[in-house]
C-alpha cells in the first residue's frame, strides 16, 4: 500500500493554526511529516492542485422554460489534503457539482481535472458519498465496504485486511454481518464513509452527509471525520447547507450563489483544530458567511414563491 | 396452528364429501371415481415408474424453458426499461403479445420445430418470457436510481454493474413477476405436453383420457397441482423471505 500521495508535493506554507498533528496510525507507518496543507488558495501556486474546476458550466433543458443554467463558470482549486466545504442555498447546484467531479455527469462546458488529468467518467480516485448514501441493502455491512475493492480487482486477502481496518476506523467491527436496515442513521453514515474510504480514493466527495442526523450524532461524526481525515490524509470536498458545519470542518469555505450557481466568495478558515461546532469562534466566522449567504437564500425563496404564484 | 387445523378440517371434509358422493353412486364410477380409486391410480403410477418419469421429464423441461426465459426476459426487460427508443417500439409489442394466450404458440411451434422437445421448450419460453420481461422493465424503472449511481461511483461498469448492482437492486421489484412468469410457463408446458407424445405429465393426463381412466386423470391433475405448489413454496417464498430479511421491508 502506498503510504501517501503527499510526499510528492513540496511542503507548502506550514500553517501554525493546525491543532491536529497529521501523524498517522495507518498500519503504524507514518504517512508523511510534510503533509501540512496550504490553507489559502494561491499560497502554493506551484503545486498541481488535487482537483481543479476550470470554467464549469452546466445547463439542461426544462419542459417549459427552455434552458436552465444550473452552474455557471465555476473555477475552483483544491489542494492535496485540503478540506474544502461548499455552502449555498438549496437548489444552487452544490450536489450537481459533486456529481460532475465524481464523473457521473458531464459538464456542458469547462472541465474537471484531478492531478492535472481531465476527468471523463467515474473513477475510484474520487469517491462520492451520496446524501442518500446508496448503501446496498442486499449486502452486509462488510460486503458493502468490500464492494469498491472488488470492482478494483483487489485480492481477497487484501480486501479482508482492509474491511477489518476500515470497519475498525469507523467503529463498526461488531456490525460486519448486519444488514444496513438494521443500523441507525449515524451507523449507516459511517458504513458509507468506510465503503468510500476502503477504495482508498485520493479525493472524498461528501454530499450533505450529515443533514438527516440528530445534532448529537452529527457532532460525534464531525469529530470522527476530522480524525479520519487527519489519519488518512485524504482531500475532502464537503457540501452542506449548514454554514456552522462548514466552518467547523473546513480549511476553506466556498459560498455558492443561487441559480445560476457560481462561486460567490471563498473564506479561508484559520481556526485551530480540533474545533467544536459550538465554539464562539466558529459561530462568529459562520455569522460572517451567513450574512453573505442570506442574500442568496432570499433570492432562492423569491424564485420559489414566484413559482408558486405562477401555479 | 389454528391455520393448520383449519386446513386439515377443510381438506378432510372435501374428501369426505367426495367419498360420500362416490359411495352414493350419484354418477357412474368411471366418470366419478372415489378418492381411494384415485389413491390407487397414484400408487400404481409411481409403482410402474410412469409418474416418476413424467415428473422428471416435465421438471427438466420447466427448468430449461424457464431458465431461458429468465435470462432472455431480463436482458429484454433491462433494455426496454433503460432505453426510451426500445420502450416506444419493443415495449408496446411486448404488452400486446401478452394478450395472446401462450397455447396459441403451439401450432406455430409445431410447424417450426416439428413434434420435438424444441417445440415444447419454445412454448414454455413464450409462456413466461413476457411476464419476466415486463417485470424486469418495471423493476428497472422502479429501482431507486441511487444504486446505479453508487455502483458506478464505486467503479462498477458493464456486466459487473448489471450483475452486482442492477440485478440485486431490482430483485424486490421483479420477484412477483418472476413468480407470475413461472406460473404461466408451467401452464404452457402442461398444455404443450398434452398435444403430442412427450412423456411428460401432460401426456399422462391425455393418456388417462384415451384409456377412459378417470382415476388416472384426477391423479395426474393432483400431481400437477402439488408440484406447482411445492415449487412456489420452496423457491419463490424462500426468495421473498430472504429479501424481506435483507431489505427490512419488501418495497414492492
């Protein structure tokens, strides 16, 4: 198993605000001592970005109104190992953007590239965790985690080892033989995380994964996700409509506009880790972003009400 | 337990009434044999192996014909369910063909294949194919899209995507169609076997008629019912139970 892709990159600006040391427990091997991350876009311009969105637009035909522009000219760069959160009002195309990065759909114009290579379809270097999870109910928890590895033709012995490793990572070892409907929402969420991680993608795409959970479970999963991110060194692009959650988790928060979806503004988050969602610093930063977001939410509401009146 | 005792009482009463009517000689015994007459016919049939052979031959045909129709039906159904063009063209044809009783395929099959095994298999195939196809098409459409997306996202494509994701994901939606397809195929098979010398249960039934042996006719009819019932219970009920276990609830 390769220890880390980050070795390949020159050490970017060492941020002093990073509380979690990215040492590593992955089978006892150190991932990298230089796996510190650029916190601001542009600080490491010489580094090939892990994910680059270059002028992405997406529009599609609607039944009555002609064409709907869902995404317009989105350009974003995500650095290796970065935790990027994308927030925006519902309907702004956040999820669609993740689908495009995952290669499940193609943009109308522009291109997505990973490690400088243009994405043309799904690939196991980018795994998306869907909002609805999409766990396979006909498979056990263990078999769900195994699925992606099977598709990658990884040997039985190695699969076995990784199933155990990743189930332990999300604290679900005891539930290996359960079916997914027997688990609670938070547990299912963790199965989805383990299933995605087990294919060992460089980039983890998460689509409002915690939206349907109660606050306690969500807090707990925030901690776990932060820990797993620190342990595995993955690049994460995390979509949410919850600004506090974005500030709690992200190295950077990108705010999207409502129809057409554009990146309105990017906010680097310089708060020390580990963070907690109830911290005042988190709340204060979230407030700033929220003010900016509010305009977009109002716009989305106007459109929705206008739609209703039209009916 | 309550259900079982009710069933026992019901069937005992049924046989009782039958025995009584036979005893009273309401109809002559060669038209209305007593239960023990049918019992003897069953015994004799198994003794001289003709029933065993009949069951074996019929089951083998059913197995081959039905397997063929499941494979073909799934491919067709998946195609029609996935592509709008096929749905608009082939989809309509399939639905209209369903109004054709499968016994109508027998003359065609006999002319095409002669009085052969192939003709019988063809009729079984046509009997169950449409149900399986339409079930698969529905299953493909009803199946939550997320599974296909998740499968592709995890690196499944082509045949593996079908085999590991689309098929298991649509199973709860198609199991009733598979069951219906089996029932139709079973009927078509017995009908086809009645047409010409074929060794199966259908032929044994016709032989009873030719020999004016009402006991044998009823014995074979009972055999056909029991076989169909056993397969339904063994194969399809088990499948449904398994699905319930795994999915939590059966969505269909």
